């Protein structure tokens, strides 16, 4: 019996319920979503988390020193089902770059201190990219909550709290550095009740 994740990968990383062969396959699909092996994009459409980033660009070549963040990081860590609207790349606040017109890139200008906080190297779609780690990504959701919307921010926090590999002490350390401790505590109180 073929695994549902393999079926989805053979379909290019995205599958609709109409492409499933029967009820048993649909049940396996739902279990894969519960286990965070697949993401529900919208009703009847599911994707492999890696497929969400399969169009990753060589960030280091296009924007040297750029850091993948926000929507792309949330998708990578399976903290949100929102499809990234563009490549979200953070750069130094004082830096100027010219972007290729063909690529949808949203630049975020961060202070030098913020550009090194919680950054790690990840391999995505065959490219080594600098990306915010999971705790930093959660803090960014809280920091940008007014721009991204409260619902998305709450989804990121709730998804993070369900993760076994979460590290609340690192999360609070980052929140302190980013000056969002009080707001983070409010979200944690609401989510943990």
C-alpha cells in the first residue's frame, strides 16, 4: 500500500480530494494532516509542506546575506496554512538592493541586531538559505501581528504550542530582545487556557 505522502509527492506536492481513489485514501490523507505531514491549503486541496517551498530561490545568490522569514518560515515550520504571497527576505535596514522583476520578493528591513537573532541555515528545495528559526518565526508573527492580521498570528502561536520540539525559554529570550514580551505573554495565556 502506497503512503499518502508519496502519492502527494507524485502529484507534484499538491493533491485534491477529487484525485483520491476512495474513502480509505481520504482517511489516510486526514491522518497525515493531523500528523502535520500534509497541510490543508483550502477545502479539498492539500499539499506536502516541502512543496510549499519548492519554488525557493537561491537567496544567497540573489540577495547575499538575506534571511528567509515570515510567511516562508511559517510554512517551512508548518506553523501556518497560509501560502506565502512572495519570498519574504529580511536584509539590513541600511542596505539597498535591486531585485529581479520576475521574482515576487518582499523585503523587510531589520536592524543589524535583529538580523542575527535566531537565524540558522536550512536546506530548502536544494538551496542552503539563512532562515529565522522556529521560535524567532513565532516572535515575528507577534511583532508583525497588526500587518499580517490577528487570526494568522494566533494560528502561528497555536501551531507552535502544539509542537513537541518547541522551546519556550528560547521563545521568551527572543521576545525580550525584540521587545514583545508582554504581547507574547498575552498570547500564551490565551492559548494555554
